[in-house]
């Protein structure tokens, strides 16, 4: 009986140490990456237009009446994108992202933040 109780306690202790694959993946995501991932599927808009980050790496929207289309990824905790607005090509650029409530700021290197409302 004693051996059964010890074995049960050991099994219980080991089960507390086991993480699911999802939990382990979440633990490996930086706060910056989690912030960017939280924007997926949300409409981000300002007075110039709107954009939506898609889970498959596409970004779509409209600015100044022109179609915005491109791709995005996360590199070293930054939002990185390339694409076009109408005929104008946008160079590949990585930006810092911060979220404060429904306000989302994208700050390019050496530039001013572009502020959007998340809806």
C-alpha cells in the first residue's frame, strides 16, 4: 500500500511539470511578439485609411483611396512589412509596435509613430 501511495504522489508531481505544446510555444513568445500577434484579424484605422493583418502573413487595406496589399512577419520583436499602396511600392521596413487600449502605434526607425485605432 505504501508503494502505491508513493507512486501516485510521484505521478502527480510529474504531471504538474508537463506542459502542453501550446503552453510551451506561448512561453517562448516575447512580449513584443504577443503584442503584434494580438493585432491579427483586427481592423487598424486612422484618418488616412485602414489595414488588417492576416494570420497567413498578408496585410491588406486601403489608404487614400488606394489598395494596400503586402506581407508581414515578426523579426526580433518588430513588425516587418513590405507591400504597396496603389502603384507606390513600400520598401521592406521593421517597426516597433505598442498598444495602449485600442490605440496602436507603429514606429519606424528614426521616425514618428503612426497611430491607429483598433476596431
